[in-house]
């Protein structure tokens, strides 16, 4: 049965609006993809280690594998010379032993200590001989093809990467819910995984009601504007891990909205996203459709500026996000409400992107009464003793302005109960693009 939750006439904290939305969003099923197609996807299962990584002791550099005891007491005054047993390069099988060398004693130069053992020329990544316990960089030696001279002692274990030193069986170096970038894909490859389970990308239909809208490249008649919101939201959806499907510009009517929603849902989308039509005006039909068809349906007055009017509902079992029509309001609302829902659909953790502190370098005044979400450019604060980030002004904050939004990389949450911030104050911020 259709239900409407109209949360009164009071302003609702943005955190409460977000939590209400998240309660009605579920994680999508997983799918298995080739490892090369898993970049920027969200891992659907833990990557568990089943074997030692690296699988054998290997050299951390080019040099000579030795037994540290053979170089005891070596110095510039008393160098030690060893016969070169052979050469080991990356990819050679383990099993080489220094002790197998048959070292003739006749005719060997006696430089410093007498000849007491053997060394092996070794390359980075090559397996360590079974009876060697140190690697000396070649630049710290004097060498020929058959002999190598050392002028310093070696410590047991130096320059050796131990088997399992990176990962051991039972460890989970990359957990479920992680967005996969290059380093995480490298771990999966090291574990021998050619295919990997990831969350399916949500297909999100972007629907644009409003006879005032035209597409870029088309002439804009009197009273018309170009549909910039569709492009902004498509980009943000891609950054968030979704597959946007930009729908048609439709007329302002309940009939047109229902027809477009039905068409998108029958096409198999996972969510619906609209801009405009969410206030209480004569042509705000998104609100009306969600009131009548949502199961449940919510109409919020969020205690935030910009972005007070918000609509959310479940239509045909799929979430519908109704965002304000002003560009800044739409993009900020996406960051605050849609992005966390998208992360939950993907199984990404954490669902709500973490905040970080930023310092104001000058006073800033704003209209209180609602949480003010300041569009700002945040940059490293090299001048402050504590480091961190500082705020750089980027201009006008009107909800219809695109230029300041394009220059911003973060949103800063300013308290509702005030009307200004003083230079030196530190407040929470989050990146305006998914991090």
C-alpha cells in the first residue's frame, strides 16, 4: 500500500534525512569479472591469502649473496675475497647452494683473509641460495667475473626479502567493500586471481522534467536554459561507480513523469534520479508523484542551504531521488544524499565519506538558521605549524551559480546556529567528488 511520510513542517537535520534514505536502499548482487575489468569496482568478497607472498626468500637488490660468517672481520685494511660460484637471476628456480662450490686453493690471490667460501652474483627478486643469509650491494664490492672482494662485514638477513614477509596465509590484505584501484588489483594479481567478484554497477536513469530545458547544441529560445544538471549528475554517477542513463527532457506533468518512470523501470534500471519539481510550486510534479505512488514516499525540508527541498521514494521497488533544480543545490544534494546511497548499493565502506578538518584563513559571513554547505577550494596548509588543510575562497555561493561549484573541491559544513566563521577556526569538510 502506498505510504507517504511527510516529516512535518519543521526543518529536518540533513543527517536524519540521509539515514531515512539509507534505510530503503539495499546492496546490489555481485558479479565476477576479469581482473583487468575490475578497476574502480567495489570488491564483493574478502581477498584472503592462501600462500606465502613472496613464496621464497629473494634478493632486495642486485649484488652478491653470501654467508655473513664468511665476511666476519672484513674491512678496508683486511678485505675478504670470495670465488663467484655463479649467477642467479629473477625467474631462476630456488635450490642453488654456495657450499656446493669446489674451490681450488692453488693460484688464488691471498688478499687479506684467506679464501674461505663462495659468493653468487644475484639480481633483484632472484631466489636466495639455501645456505646464504645476506646480500651485499655490488657497488660496495670490487669484482671480476670470477672473484669478488668485500671490505666490510655483512649482517645476517640484510637485503633479503623473506618468504611471507608481505602476506601470509589467512591474512586479508584487501577487504570486502573496498574500491579497487591499482594497488588493490596488484594484490589480487599476486594472489593469482584472474577473475574477481565485485558489486554490479547500479544503472541510474536521469530524468529531466521542464519545458525550459534544452540540450547543449540546440538553440535556447526565450526563457530556456541548457540542461547542465543532467551532465553534472552523469559525471558524478560515473565517479561514484554507477552507470548513468540520461533520459529525455519531458514536460512538466504527472502523466509525463509516470510514463518516463515506468519506461526506465521496465528497462531494468536500479534507481531513478530527477532534478527540479520537488518544491511546493504549481509545476512541482515530482513531489506529487512520489506522494501518490511512493511505497514509501518522503517529502523533506532539509535543514541545509542550499538544498532544502528533497524528495525520496521507492517506485516499483527501486529508489527515486528527487533533487532540487538549481545546479548547486542539485550537485550538493547529490553529494550529501545520493552518493552515500550509491555507496550502500555498491557495498562500499564506509557508506558516508569521512570528514576532515579545514582551517579558515579569513572571516566568512553567512545566513544562519540552517546548516550552510560552503563550496570551497581546499588546499594543503603549509604555512600553519600543524599542517592540514586550509580554505581558499572561490566566489559566489548562490544556489544557481555553476562557476564557483566548478572551482570547488570540497564542501565545508558551517553550523546552523551562527552567522559567521572567524579566521583561524577549524570546521569539518568532505570532498565534493568521491575519494
